[in-house]
């Protein structure tokens, strides 16, 4: 499997992500696609990573059209070889357990045995997804050996999520193209594939309380949200072999909820974990939209 990591101006997060991949999946190929970071610390970290792995930089001639997460995902997909699976991660994620050759064989066999399988999520379930009763319906399919999500309304993450595992050959067979926006890709995948499969024992997760960008910018509302939530780098502990085996073999199968299975290395954080500094703060989101509109009018 080849792992692609998408990066922009979050050097310490990227460093943590790459270190976790080197520790947990040293047998996998690794490429970082950076979206034109201009932060000096991030540039330094990219240069260091480039001595060990491939780094594709928007600021350099790469032979691919880069710019924005989904264009960069399309570029990564076009770079991928037919004979290996691909996994897409982001700089504010990390691997949380070793990925064995047996794990990789199981993933390949799943794609071979399930012709309608388009995407597998490598991530744990967010606790925030269980907050509303309408979203709590996760069902385990014994025949497929995966969890699937059945929210009452079509929701992003049901058929597609930006953190994914895929078989490039299968995507090419249906002329797949990554569109701009998770909801657009979610609707597209729903017409072609089965629901996004979720592993019994996922191996990656977004970091809680991370810093964020929206359109490569930080509005005043976003900065306030980061300050009020004490956003920063909260790495996750690597799961023990016993914890992984218990999750893989639990009977009945145990839904892999991040807050129940994972711990941060910097103490406890309020649950459910937040992945957006403005999560649950509608007034901040409104201020953010207003500021962006004003910027658009005067730009």
C-alpha cells in the first residue's frame, strides 16, 4: 500500500503524522503532497521529510495540477500504481497502531471479494457522530467483516470520506474523478459503490483539538475558536498489541469509537472530541461566513 499525506502550513502536525507512519507502517510507500506551504517551520520540516520520502510541492513543477485538497487527491490518485492500494491521510491525522502484512492482505482480499466496494475508512468513528440519535445507526456486516453507517439522512462519510483506502484499478474501471467537496464525492460514490466500509480495528485518526484552516485562511472567528478550545498538537498514543487484538476479535463486534479506544499523550480532553475549532458554536460559524463574504467583496 502507498500512503499519501496532504499538507498545508501545519509543520508540527505533519512531523507527528510522518513519524507515526514510519513507526507503524515502514513497509508502505509514502508521499507527501504539500499545497504550497509558506510557513518557515513547515518548509523546514518538508525539506527534512524530503530526504527520506517523496515530497510533491505545489510551489515546484510536479507534472500534476495541484491546488486544494481534492485536486491534490486527484493528483495522488493519478500518481498511484495499479498494483498497490492507496491510503489518503492528512497532516492533522496520525497512525495509531502497527499495520501488519496480514492487515494489508486482508484489505486486498476484501477488494477482490467485494466488487461493489469502493472506499474503506482507515479512521475510528468520531464520538460526535453518536451525539444525535439519528446518526447512531452503525451496523456490522458479518459477511463483509466491516461496519457500515446508516444515518437517517444522507450524510458525508456514509459513502465517502477524505480519509480513505482504495484500489486504483477499481476507481479507474469506473472512470472515477475526485470532485471538489466531500458532499459531492459522497453523492457520486453512492451511485457507484456500496457504503463506505469501516474496519473493525482502524489504524488512523484525526487529532483532537487541532488547529485548522478554511480556504488557506484563518478568520478572526476561527482564531477565537482555536483560542477558546485551547487548540494545539495533541498526539495520540500508539495502541498496544493486546488492545488491537481485543478490538479485532471482540464478540459481539465493538464499534471502534475514538474516544473509547484512544488516548492522547497530553492528558484528557473534553469529550466528544472536537475536530473543528468552531464545532458546536453556530455563532462563530456565522461570523466566519460574514468575514469571508466581506473579504470577497473587497479583494
